[in-house]
C-alpha cells in the first residue's frame, strides 16, 4: 500500500504524462500542492514554451485557499528550474510564494539546472526532499534524460513481422501485416515521439505519409535517409504538410517545411546522424524501416527500445527476414486480436 506522499508523486507523474508529444525539447513535469492531506492545486507542463508545471499548479489554487499556499508542500516530478529560459525560474516563484516544503521526484540533468534549483530553494530556507519515486520519474522522461546524458536522441525501433519472422514479401510488394487495431497503436506511438525515420527504400517502395491519422496528437518530424538524393518529390513525405528533414551527402538547403541536411562524408553514417539530431534538438526517434536500417542500428548497439508487432495468422513464403535483436531483453507483451506485440529494451 502506497503512502500519501507516494500517491501525490504518482499524481504528478500522471499529470506530467498529459504533455507527451507536446513539451519536447523540454521534459514532461507535473506538480501538486498539498495542504494537510488535501490537494489545493495541481498542474503540468502542457506545451513547449508554455508555463511550467509549478506555475500552473500554484495558479490553479482557488482564492479561498490562497492563504494556505505558504503552509503547504509542493510535490513536483522534476527539480524546479533555476534559470531564465522561455519562462522565469520556477525556484524563484516557489520562494516568492513562501512554500516551506518541496518534494522532488528526481534531479534535472540539464546543465543549467542539475542541482541549482535545489540549492536555490535550500538557500532560501525551503525544506527539500529528493528521490521520491525516482525510478518512475526518470522513466517518465527517459527521452529527455537520454538526450542530456548520451548527447543523442532516444531510439525506438519498430517493425511488423509475420509468424515466420518476415517483414515483407520477397519481391518487396506491399502486404499489410499488422491489423487495424495495431495500426492505431502505432499512430499513438508516433504522436509520442519527436520524429520518425525511414530509409530510402522504405520511402520509395511504401510511399508512407508518416503522419498521425488514426490518433489524436501531434505529427512527428519526418526524417528520411536519402544519401544520394534519388527519391522523387512526388512521394508523400515531400508534400510539405509536415516538417521533413532529408539527410543526404550532397545538399544543405532549407525551404518551406522541407530541409535538406548534408551529413559529412568522413564519419560513419549513424555517428553523423546522431550528431545532426542532437544539433537539431530532436530528442527521440521512432525508426519505422526498413529492415536494413533497423539492423544497422541494432548492430551498432544504437537503440533503447524495440517494439515488434507479430501477426500470428500470417505466413510469408520466401519473405524478407526480420532484423535480429541482440543484447536486448523482453520487457513485456500485449495482444491485439491477431497481433502479438513484444517490447524489448537494450540490456
């Protein structure tokens, strides 16, 4: 049975998750203000550039409860910021409001915060407790933490395969592997990530839109690997409805919603791609294909999660074999009618 403090931090995490897909490159953060055993205010960071969770939380307190703020405890899933960014420091607001106690889920690894918010609060006489449900709070912002610590985006590989482990027919002709329910789930995944990546052959053969059509949420930035610039601009990824970045070895040009980004030729492909994505502040990538590109990420141990949708009613004769996962462990699985979905994490 969880304690009251844990239940308040769980509420912070629940609130924070409502910002999924909208806050990057900022982290998701939730905050709850508690007087006695009663929540008098709560809020979350809803969109990048908008007010932070602490601001929304304190601003949500009703007029009748305003005198209680200076006698309450603030629970927040991530360390309050101590620097001026798009908004003023939240640590300053907490101090100005006279909040005497702050309970923090985990520290913010961003170099301009990372302990400075805590130090500022303590210097002002605020009682600070750290590490409540820290693992869950870090998991919430795994993309943000990876970007800050590894200097690269969080990488999720996703593919669909038949019962006999094939991702396509041998002639690469189109075949629908996953069912409509799994397709909706994939669109939900897309809405949660900053970007979605495909290789040249997938873009050419499948002509995917790479959009969120079957779920409510933002479209990720479309990333296309086309090193030789051989893809025709009649493809859907060039319709300019969604920001698209074409990584290549020849041209660097920015147009309306279409960027041609030239990668250096003297560094390995994935190394130069990760450096470019870090420079562009893209914190997460959902890699949707194709098989060769997936295997390149796997062979380079450059991945964080793999999500495999397997249709156990489909058998593809002489099909293209699915990538081979190494150094990964199965974390869980779900079933959506004919599809079994497997979730792996890198060991």
